[in-house]
C-alpha cells in the first residue's frame, strides 16, 4: 500500500503519512486508532512499555491466540491449567 492510498483511507494528506512514517511524528489519536485497527497491530508495547520485555516466543503465541475463536481459546486455557497443575504436583 502506498502512502497516497493510506492517506486517502484515513483521510489525511500523503505528507502527513510521510511525516508519521519517516520522521517519527506521532499521529492524532483518531489516526492512530484507524491505523492499528486496519493493520491489526498490537499497541501494548506503546501503552505498557514495561511489558515490552516479553520473549519473542511469548509475542508469537500472543499473536496466534488473537486468531482463535472462543471455543479454541477454552481448549488452550484448559491445556495451560493442566500444565500448571502438573507442575505444582512435581514441585510438591
């Protein structure tokens, strides 16, 4: 997608998009929201920088969890709970 195409979609000038992309200027909150929802970008790293130390594996898992439906998430949750219970049994 070109800067011109993106500017048209978010109703901004191509120059504004260029400044945001190249010069690191911060977009307005509305534009920021449009961009992160359009491109499915996680904003946790911007709002919670202390959590930014997560491992690459944790980031990949989080991205995969985002693509699961509620039924699949319940399976993952049950699996994690079973793993925690097994670990507690080993530690005891």
